[in-house]
């Protein structure tokens, strides 16, 4: 049986891990390679690194980081943040990343999804979507959640599926940072029309939240950051807890 | 020296890192002579079947690979290309295994992405591996089950997780991305 995936997310700035609350206010949460190794030992099923560096020097640091990670990590990992061309993707995959996550750049130029899928395969294209509910409708936001688009999340998921995305990383901006649990309403709504694997993101605060998201939605992965970085939940304890609740877990 | 066949797409680096960690020398190459001389050959695969076959033909690898006598391991698309035909791009493949590669029916989430366990394992690659162990899969096409099937995995339907015929081995999962248990499989192959 296919197992549900627990995926720690490490936000990277200039080669260090940071995590914002509701996308604002960053705290230092350590060295990414050391954190990544700790998570692999604890039983993480995959890792996601989101680079929020804006400078060119920072991007070069990122490639070096991916090379280091590729040497140390023997489970799949995804790199996202600031990827806007096939060349960016090639550099990251060559450095050893397994998948890339694209967000704003895909909204600005949807063909990018197709270009990456054609050249490197659907399996490496994760489309990350930041979604927020406005007057009862879920809308896509870009630029780290700062800019609202006119795209309805449900339509955007259909579009990127047709363009060749392999996976959707779906972050609820309404729930992100609140620790009140995953946005099961939104996730159910989107997963009804989505044939791709969905990673649920935003809102994880306690172990029960993971049981809830896996039993009430079709998400095959659940992502969280600060609760893991600040040791509020240990991944090995979480997986034991999920097993007791009859969730298929590695 | 372990030759890792490079065909322009995909993440050959993680395979190289995994093999080196086990203490073996590697060379990423598409050079026919180097591949012929290698102690073992690993053919990692991600990407699309027809594109990969075109590249193999361009390099003459479609002719060389079936003649190789040393232990040969195809990973993921690498295993699929060792079959005779793939529905992905309606591609004629290398034909080592007399099997078809088919697309998963869209009755569940596709690709099959994540960790899954194997059933009915019967290959020397699995020494030290138990039925509860999980391996990392990511694929939308699968190899049918046939006489060369050495383990199955069940997702939507049962399919060949691993194949073997003579010196040719295949794994649909990624041993290089399957944690310590994946390294064990690679080690078993490298010590054949």
C-alpha cells in the first residue's frame, strides 16, 4: 500500500533555514544540511527546500547547498523559490535535486510547466500554489502571498495538470502559521477535481492535524515547517501516532 | 569501475553519490567502449521513453546494451526501457524482458508517487530486506507482470517492481532515493 508522506519544509535564505509566520517575520532555525540529516534519521519521507533569497549571490549559494544535500540525503528532495526558466531547473537538477517547485513564475508564464515537464519529465515538476479564500472562493496568490490574482485555485489546478505538472503543493494562506490544523475544507474541494498527488500545507500544529488531513482528504503528503524546526513535534513520534490511528505510514 | 549511463536527462548524480558512498568507483558516461569495459553498468532513468530511446539510438547504446555480459541494473525508466514496448510515446524499447510497459488507468491518483512495499520478492537483490520495507516510487507507466518478475508492487493494480533475466536487473523504484534500505539493494547489486 502506498504510504502517506510526512514532508518537513525548510525555508532557505542565503544558505540558512528560516521560517516566517503568515509569511511575515523570520526566525533563524539553523543549518539546512544538519536539519535535513536529522529529519531523514527521524523518518521524513521527503524534504522540501524553499529558497527565499533574492540576490544573485544567494542563488549561487543555493546551488552549492543542493550539491551538499545531494551528497548527504538519500531520500527525494524538492527545491523551490525563484525558479523561472528551464535553465534554472537544469542547474538545480544537475546539482542533485529530484524535483523543482514553481509558483509565481508558472502563473506569469504557464508554458514553463510544459517546458520543464517535456525536458525533464512530469515527475520533477511540483506546482506550488498559495491559496486564500475570499468571499467563499479560493484564489491563487503569487509573490509569496503578496499579490492576489484573478485565477481561481480550482481552475489553476486543472490548467497545470493539463500542462504536465507531476504534483501539487497546496498551501492555505488562511491557515498557514495558525497551528489550527490543515485547511481540510479547501483541500477536499480541490482534491475532488485533482488527479495529481497533493501535498497539504499550512496550519499543522499538533499530531491530530495530520491524522485529520489524511483521513478526511485525499492528500498523499503533508508538509510542515516550524513545528518540526522548533521540536514541537518529533517526526518519529508523529509517524508512530499516525500508525496507531491506522494511517498507512512508512 | 561502475559505469552509470548518461543520457542527457535526469538526476544521475544521486545514483553516482549513492554508489560512491558504498565505496565503488564510478564514471558517468555514454561512451560505448567505457561501458563495455565497466565491471557493472547502471542505467538510471527519469524522463520520457521515446526521447530516451532516441538518445540511446543516437549513441549506439540500443545495439550495445543487449550484448553486455556484466551485471546491468536499470532503474525506473531504465527498467521500462529494458522491456519490449512502452505505451509512453508508443516506443519500441530494448526487448530484454518480453513485457509491455503500460500507462496506469486514471482510477486513482497518478503518478504513483511515494513509498510503497513489495510483495512476492524472489531475487538476490533483496538479501537483508524484509517485506515491511518501503521503497520510493515515482512513475505513471508500469511494467506488466511476467516470468521475469522478481517482485510485485500493488498500486491501482499489481505490476513488476523488479525484473531479472540473466545479467539484466531492473527496479521500478529508486534505490538511490529509498534511504538506507535502498542502499542495501544497490550494495547487493554491486556485490553480485
